[in-house]
C-alpha cells in the first residue's frame, strides 16, 4: 500500500515536472517570439519614421534650393550692376585727376557719378555679402575724401608757392593718385571673386 502511494506520488511529481517544463518551454518560446515580433515592429516603425523624416527633409531642401536660387540670382545681379557702376566711376576718377579743366569744374563733373553709384549701393546693399558691403562702404568714404583732397592740392599748385611747398604738394598728390589707382581695381577684383563664388565657379588659389 505504501509502495503504491509512493509510486503515485513519484508519478505525479514527474508528470508535474514534465508539465511545468513543457509549460515553461512554451512560455519562453512564445515570449521570445513576441519579443522578436515587437522588436521587428519597432524597427519597421522606426524605418517608416526615418523615411518619412528624410522625405520631409528632401522637400524642405528643394523648397530652400528654389528660394535661395532666387536670392543668389538677385545677389549676382546686384554685384554685376555695382561692378558696371564702378567702371563708370573709374572713368570719372581718371578725368577728375587728369582732365585739363580747372579743379573746381573737374570736381563738379565727378560728383554726379559719385552720387549715382552711392545711391545704387544704398539700394542694393541688402543683397550684398557682409564683407563686400563693408569694403564698399570703406571705399566710398575714402574715395570721396581723396578726390576732394587731390583737387584741393591741385588748386593750390595754381597759386604762388615756394619750391619746398610745391614738392610737399606733389608728394601728397602722388599718395592720393596711388590710392585712386590701386583701390578701384582691388575692389573690382573683390566683386569679380564674389560673383564667381555666387555662380559656383570660384577657383581657390
């Protein structure tokens, strides 16, 4: 009797152990499967979100490209227009220095060209890169002062001056002349370089 009970208990224990093992194995299997499915779902959702985000970024890039393309075109036109006005100013500068007319008359003829490019610069400066804007502002300020200084010195030469004073005036005129000769071409090169960068054809030296 005792042996039968013991056998039954052992049998039940073994059966329960097997059942528990099978249950645990099935639970682990389905749990791992659920976790794997969950991970896959997360990856799929993440991939969809990334693709959606990339798509939105591409749309924004195209919109910005179109928008900036228009701005760059306007900027290039502004630089080109100022360059053309600068050529006219250089011609006026040459006449203001070398023409045979009286200094006062030369100065008066120079002023319309000066006002013309100054007004055009004020109109277009909103489109200019900061360093070009600053270069032009400095240039216009120095240009005007030097033209007036040159003509003032030239006018003094028409009066009676000593040889020593005459030499000083000539030296001062030479300094102004060198500024006028060098500054405009330098600024023209700066505008050309900026135009090439704007058009995407800038060559690094």
